[in-house]
C-alpha cells in the first residue's frame, strides 16, 4: 500500500506541474523528465525492497517528454544506463555534451537511429554501508546485462570460490533458473 501511495503521490504532483505549465503556456517549450535510481521488489522472488539485480529492481522508470524533439509515445526497448540521463537532457536542450562525461545521449535511440549498447553494467557494494548487517555480512556484487543474458558475480573476498548467477532472459524472463555453474554455459560466464 505504501508503494502504491507513493506512486499516486508522484502522479498527482506531476499532474500539478503539467497543469501549471499549461496555464503558463510553457508546456510545448519544456522538457519533462521523470526518473528514479532503481525499481523495487514487491514480493517477486520472495524479496521486498531493493539491493539485488532482479529485473524489477534494475529496471527503473525513465519518462521523457520533449515536444518537437521526440515523438510522443516513443518507447526504447534497448537496455540503457542512468549514466545516459545527463547527456540525453543536454542533447535535447541543444547543449554540448562535455568531453569525458560518461554516458551517451539516448536521443538517437529515441529517433530510431542509434546503435544500442552491447551491455549495461551495475554494481552493489556494501563495504561503505551504514547498516552493520549489510556491511559485515555482504560483499560486492557486479552485473552485466545484455538483451539475452544477465550475469551477476558475487565478489566477497571471504568467499574463495567463484560465485554468481546467470540468467537466460529470453527463455527464463522470470529469472528462476541459475545457469552460473552449468557446464553448457561456461563460455557465456567467461
């Protein structure tokens, strides 16, 4: 209920902003961007909250309206990273993207002209966590995700053997079968 209440609250506040832009006649000259740093588990996989790499957590909302720049109802299915958010806003605003800025503008993908990334990367590192149970009893996790595969590797120095998870997102979109130790998938893991 709390989650749905927060979603309703954001929806209400975005509606207020849009109404004000309409009243001022500014909506057609305003870029509207709504995002979040991560999604949230609501019981999927028996997990609540975050701090994992299941799709419900790593897929975060990113909604952009840019009248006259991007066609309404455009959907980009390709995996992207939040590092792309700032270069995208700069590009939509007609501003140069500074040299050395990580990420790439999503505008070409939104126009159906760009080349999608081969993979996206993410990391969870609890070493600086303020909660003892996370800092002491957890380690670093890294993830590489392509359209077809998701590889998660647990990099806790206390664990001597290599450990992780590999999911075939085409045949197992629910991420229920861990193929990390499957002999047939060791080339993918490598």
